[in-house]
């Protein structure tokens, strides 16, 4: 009986132990599953954090890139605005210098004192300044004859492209005939579009109010008086053109509307000017005819214009050019030959001449001229 009880107790203990083991195993399995789930959740969270971090980094890079672009854009706009302001200021300064240059006219012509600001009618031009050479060509109506296209073709085609960029050719229409003005503008627009677009060719028109009262000469029957009025107007035309060109370049080259230029003429002029050791020269002659091919330092142009305007009623401009040399360089009573010899480093002539006169029909109506430069 006692043995039976012991066996029953052992069986009971075994059942309890087995149940407890099963319970423990079950709990351990649940715990392990929970740990596995927890670990998986942790891994998923970690991956989410990494994704979020990567996304945040991308957003940060995109934001920095956007800020950088905004900064560059702002800097560019600021620089463009500054450049625009500087261009406006420079253009304004240039216009002011041109306006100031024309103020000298009011001293000689009282009728201009009523004019606020004297300025030409700029028909075509980009206001090119800061170049080495300004080339001035004054043109008037010659009736059925015109040499201007031939002259411009010669002058422009015989420049190199760098020389063209460093120069400005100014055509000054000194004629109130509207049909002639239109014909000149149409011809230049058609034949020299590239030079006009680049700013290397400008066309201006002298306003009618500039001239003193010389219009009655056209009605005069006295040929000598008509010729005198024509000569007076020619001096005034040159003066106006010189004043307009003065702020644009370092040097001013005077040409006419009926000439041909030698090949590489501007290269030869540049080399010759650079070869001169002294800067005391008054002007340089690149042609012996009249007022053709005379090179001036732009800073001296106002002084030349003042002298021309003091005596514009007395002599043609080429003779006045000789007189200014006598006045500035020769002592009273000195022989001209001796004065020229003493000042040969100032009165400079280049040979062979670089320009040839080709016009036969003069700008004076009905007059023919056959002058040629023998040194060309």
C-alpha cells in the first residue's frame, strides 16, 4: 500500500514537472518570438532612421544647392545692375563731355547762347568711345555726283578687323537737303550694315540752327560772294565735326568724302606715330593736299577749333592750319623757311602720302577740280 502511494506521488511530481517544462518551453518560445519581433522592429526602425537621415541629407544638399543658385543669381543680377549703371554713367559722362565741347561755340556765335545744349542729330551710331582713332568725313550734296560710297569702301575695307574695333568713322552730313540726307542714310544702311551695327561707323547731321546767318548767299548773283559763303560754311562744318569727335578717341584723322585710302593706311599711321620719340608735334600730314589726311591729338582739337573760329571768315581751313603753326611756333619776323627748319620735329609730314583726292566735281556747285597728291 505504501509503495503504491509512493508511485502515485512520483507520477504526480513527474506530471507537474512535465507541465512546468511545457509551460516554460511555451513561455520561452513566446519570449523568443517577442524578442525576434522586437529585433525586427528595431531593425525596421533603424532602417527608417537611415532612410530619414538620407532623405534629410538629400534635402539639405538640395537646399544648399538652391541657396547657392539663389546667391549666384543675386550676384549676377547685382553685377548686371552695376554694369548697367556704369554704362549709363559712362554714356552720360561721354554725352556731358560732348555737350561741354560744343559750349565753346557760344563764345563765337551769340545766336547759340539761346540754345540750351548744342548737339548734332545722331542718325546712326552706338556712341562708341575710348578708341584710338576717330576718322571724320564731312559730306554735302554734289548734285548728280557722289564719291562717298567709294570713299567709305576704301577707308573701311583697308582697315584690319582689330583696327576697325579700335576706331570710329564719323560721316557728318553738312547739308539740309532732306532727299540727300535720306540717300546717304539708305546707302550706308545697305552697304555698311556690319560697321554700323558694330558701332565703327556713325552718321550725324549738323543742325541748321548751328550756322550763323549765311543763307542769303544762295540767293546772291555774285559768284565771288557765293564762293566766299561756301568756304565759310566749309570751315564751320569741319569745326562742328571735330568737336563731336573730340571725346571719342585719342587721335583724330581728318578726311574728305572724295578720297581713296592706301592699303594698310591705318597700320602705317599707327606705326609712324609710335616711332615718333617726341610728343610735341602739332599735327601730322599724311597727305599734302588741303585738309586731307591731317592727324591731330584729340586733346588739342578744341584749341584748333577756337583758332579756326576766330578767322573762319578770312581764310580756308587748310590755310588757317598753316597760320596756327606760324602763330604757335614762329617768332615775330622769323622767315617761314627758317621757322619750319627749326620746328621740323613738330611739323611732320609722312611720305609717301596715304590718301589721294579723286573727286572732280567740287562740293561748290558747277566747279571742277583736278588736284592730285603727287606723293601718293
